[in-house]
């Protein structure tokens, strides 16, 4: 009896001390507000940029790592002469068109093959073979077929996006509870009713997960296509700068891509709440 009381007392004390520790952490000003976290992040960026500026030219030749001031100068030049705007637009158009094409095809084919398991089993080796193929290897073929314009970059992006969305959609359709399908059928529901009232709501979170992963990869696909062969886009600027040993312009292009990727991830995070009602189904 006394030992059990002692055990409960110890566990209560541990929980109390844990709660006190959490309260003490929450009481730290910068840890409980997004403003404080933002200030800390800006401080980290400032330290890194300052260290980079100090190292460049003094410890490491500026030719190899450039400098923040030189990168800012290259960005400003691109902004003033319109180079950044036109090439950024080209990259975003290729990314968006490839994302829409690949995601749309992935959702539709994923749902169809999920509802037709025998057909899916028949086609599985072929789909797996294409999926295992390095997507970058398709870039020269697409360029040969469609040239160095928008079409080749769009198709390369679409292929990359397709498999990410397709496999997630297929998994979502396969995870649908068969009892729900049987209930809808017993109530006289047709295949369209099953698709609209059971399959789509149940697999929506899977589809969203695939889209969430596909968004940053669509940027990768567009940029890779531009690096391989293109006459416009941020990837084109990156390849041209690296090919002519313009280190500051190379870092400037990389910085633009980093900003785009961060903004895309932020947009996806903000839209995550849209799927909350699907999780409750």
C-alpha cells in the first residue's frame, strides 16, 4: 500500500516538475511569439551574411564564393534591365503548366486504376519501369521532340509531378473502406455515387499529400529543363552564369530559386487547413 502511494507521489512530482519546465520555457519571450522567432531568424541570416562578406576576398578568393554585396548588385542589375522579371515569369509558367498537367493526369489515372485493381496489376510492371527511369534522362528526348521552348519544360515537369500524385492517389483509393462502398450500393447508389460520396472524400487527404510534395518538385522539373537546354528562365540564367564563370550571377540565380521554393512551401502550408473537413470523413 505504502509503495503504491510512494510510486504515485513520485509520478505526480515528475509531472509537476515537467509542467514547471514547460511553463519556464514558455515564459521566455522569444520562444512564445512569432515576432521573437522572426527576429532570431533574421539575426542568424545577418550573421551568416556578415561572415560570408568577411570571408570573401580575405580568406577565400571572391572568384569562388563571390560576396553578398556582389550578389545584391547582380540581382539589382537584373531587376533594372528586366532580365529577372521575364525569366522568372518563364520559369513560373513552365512550373505551373507542368504541375497542372502532371497533377491532373496523376489524379485521374490514379482513381481509375484504383477502381480497377486487375487492370492496375496488369500495368504495374510498365508503370514501375517508367517510374524508375531517371526523369532528367527524358529531357534530351523532349527537347528533340518539342524543341527548347515551353513544351519540353512543361512535359518534363509533368512527368516528375505525375508519379508523385499518381501513387498517392492510388494509395488513397485503395485505402477506401469496402464497408462504406457496400452500404452505398445497398442504398441503390451507382458507381458515380460511390466515386463522389465515398472514394473522393476518403482519398482526398492522400491526393492533397501528393500535391503538397509535387509543388516544390514542379519547380525542380522546370529548372532542370531550363538548365539542360533553354533560352529563358531562371535555370537558363543559372546555366549561363555558371558557364561563363560569373559567380555572383550564379549565386543570384540560386537565391531567386531559394526564395521561390520558400514561398511555394509557405503557400502549401497555408492551404493545408483546407483538408481538415476531409480528415473528419
